[in-house]
């Protein structure tokens, strides 16, 4: 009976012992061709699985774990803060607006409402290969390969950092509301902060994408 095994786990455990496929074949008593077929197809006979697990000094259940399944992430956070600020500005300036000519009123209102229109939301999406984000209707669209990411963590933004797009000391921040964010540390040393009202879910999605990338490279 053929058993479905986790190819990535098998390769990782073998490489953790600094073994080649030839060394695993010798230690398990199986042929090199059998080891190559198992790592390629992800299936093995019960006796072959037992021999490999014994040689690697691990249990069979570890090698039988399911393949890592990645669930794409997509979330849009509404930028209510921008709308509140814009409405406050319009209310405060309403008495002055009445003294302006119609064209002046229109230009002033447009100038006040542009930030609210451009930054009314922040959409973040994580796939197996990339993480992308943009404001509102598609403003300032960015995309980052997962392979460029070193790590990520949930952080708290300072009120002084503000909202919208901000240049920080070692990177950029993108935020439309709230003080929670996920800081993505790149292999280049720079960082990106993405504001989020569900930072733990975003971090989990990025971590899963990173784990999938690592498993593919093993």
C-alpha cells in the first residue's frame, strides 16, 4: 500500500542530518532510485516509509504530515479617519467658504476632499508569491515578492507617524486608520509598515507564504 508523505518534510529532515540521497539510501537499505522516486512523487510503500523513518531517527507520522496548504489573504481596511478629518475641515471652514465665489468654493472643497477620496481605504493581498497593497480606487499600487522578505511582526505606530504614506527612518509606512500595523523587514535591511485592523491575520498570512517559499527551496 502506497502512503502519501510530505516531500518537503522528508527533504528537510534529511538535510538537517546533512545527508545526501545516497547516504539516506545506504542508511535505510533502500536503493537510490527508490529514495529519488519517493522525494519526487511524495508516495512510499509502508515498509519503505518505516525504513526511512528509522534511518532518519524520526517517527512515521512526522513524514506523513499533510503538505502545507496556503490560503490567499485579502483584506480592505476603511480609512474613516480621513473622512472625519475632511468633514471637520469643511465644517470649520464653512463660514469662510460662503464668502468665496462659486469657483473658489468648488476648488477648496475638492482640495479638502482629495485626501479622503485617495485614502478612504487600504487593501492588502498576500499570495504564495507576492504581497500587494494600494489605497482607495487603486492609488499608489505596490507589490513585493515574498522571497524578498526576511521576517515580519505586529507593531504599534506612534500617533506622530500620522496617516497616508510616510517615510520612516528605514523604510515606508502605509496607513489609513488606527495605530496597529505589520512591519515587514526586507532582506535588504529596509522595512515596510502596513497599517491593519487585523494585524495578526496579516502576519499569519505572510508567515505562511514565507514557510511555503522555504519548503519549495529545500
